[in-house]
């Protein structure tokens, strides 16, 4: 697992602080790298999506809830891998 390898690198753990910060940085980098692809593929639909988000409370709630659940699950999974191992978590 790349996250575990990163945390075992000398000096990184002290600079990042904890697994939550490491996951936040990984998520932000992944988001930043996906922006050009989004603009190319879906950029023309951005205005329609913003209108739908503002007018439909179900869409806005589901978008926020899915993001929070995704972040929470992945942070928990990263902490579990740190304490156990990648194989243990994949079996459980």
C-alpha cells in the first residue's frame, strides 16, 4: 500500500502529523489532477449542474453526504491499514 510506504519514510510522519493529514493531502492532489480531465469531458455541463445543485435539495444533500461518507470511510481504512496491514483489511 502506497500510503503505508509513505508513512514509513523517515521524516514524513513528523511533517504530516497523522494519517488523517496524509489522506487529506492525497485527496486534494487527486482532485487537483482530475480538474483538467473534468474540464475537457464535462466542462460544458457545469452551469446546468450548478443550477440543479441550487434548486434541488436532494441533489445537494446527496452530493455532500456522499463526499463525507467517502472521506470518512477512506480515513478509517487508512488508519486500519496502519494498525494491521493491507491483507488484513482486504479480507475483513
